[in-house]
């Protein structure tokens, strides 16, 4: 991560902060790896701004890799803005193995150049160990996804959000999708 790299049981809580023009190979701002945070959120973002961050590979702003056992990573985003972040996969966020909850947040003009998920790319390679209904899911409430792009002609899936592998339920409530674009399938969402 261009700002922070977190491993195992550690967590990151950020409020009313601005992360601008950071870069790294993985996770332009924050990279979390192999966390099994069954009891609390590993990442909490409250009214933060992530703007013009870049990752050479995954997650222009965030790259979160949970362990594919237990409950993985749990991330909570409230009232934050992800704007003009870029990566090969997951223009703003690349997320694997865990639970992501985004509320009252904006995902605007993010882009994935090779893979999918102009704003968010969510992946799971195995089922959760415990049949917790929250595991391996995403929840988006009153979010705005606008102008996000996954434009590769052969792998551009999900202009705004791409969900692949064994990820389970993703719920969108009162969420707007406007002018998102995919090079191949799923202009807004690819499941």
C-alpha cells in the first residue's frame, strides 16, 4: 500500500481524511493481507476521500486480501468518496474473501485497465468455513456509482462492480448507477 500495509489481525480506522495521488504495486493507498477479523472490521472509512490513487496491479485505493478460511476481512465504508482511482483490477477497491459494506458513499470515475470492476472488484476462491450469511458478500446502501470504467475489450467486466469466483450475495439498495461502462460485459454490474 502506498500509505499503509497491514498484515494479520491489525485494523485501520480512518475518518475525514484525504488520500490523494498515492501509488503502489498493490493497493494505491491501503493494502491488507491475510486478516481473519471475525469480531470487528479490519478497515473502517468514515467520510474519507480517496482521489487519483494508482496501483500497478489491484486496487487503485484499497487492496484487501482476506484469508480464505474463517470470516476473512470485514470492511465498512460510510460517507466516503472514491474518485479517479486506477488499477488493472478494481479501479478503486479490489476485495477478496470477506464482507464489504458501503453506505452513503460515492464511486466516481474510477477505472480498471485490464480486468474488471471499474470501481469494485470482488473475488472469492472458496466458500466461507462458517455459514455466516455475511461471509463473502457485499452490501451497498445509498451509494452512487458514476462514470466508472472497465474497458478492456477481452476482460472488461463490470463497469462499476464485478463479482467473480464463489462470492455469494451482493445487495444493492437505493443505489444509483449512471454512465458506467464495460468493454465486454456488465456495463454497471457483472455477476
